[in-house]
C-alpha cells in the first residue's frame, strides 16, 4: 500500500525557495510549492510504507538547510 502525505515546512527567514528546491530533489517527493502563510513550503510525498515516510521526513526534509520545523499530514 502506498502511503501519501503532505509535509508542511516552516523555513528560516528568506530560505523558503531554497528549501523548496532542496526538497524537490528528494526521492519520494512528488510535488513541492513555496507558499505564503504559517508554513513556507508544502510537499506531497508518496512512499511504500510508514517507516519509509518517517525516515524521509526526519533524515532528509528536517535536516535540509533552512528547515526550522515540519508538520506531517497523512492522507486518509
């Protein structure tokens, strides 16, 4: 079963576009937008299981330069 999720990212001031560009390059990320509002970047992910999703968010997205925090919403 494919796990689908949206990851909402708060970036450091002035870093939204560079964070979006970095997240776009991560395998499993299908779509990324820099946006206005509380969050600066929204990414749509599709992965094979919850473990892969968790690892991608923690090891790849949260560790990207300029990322302050993330919030993950699983598609139900």
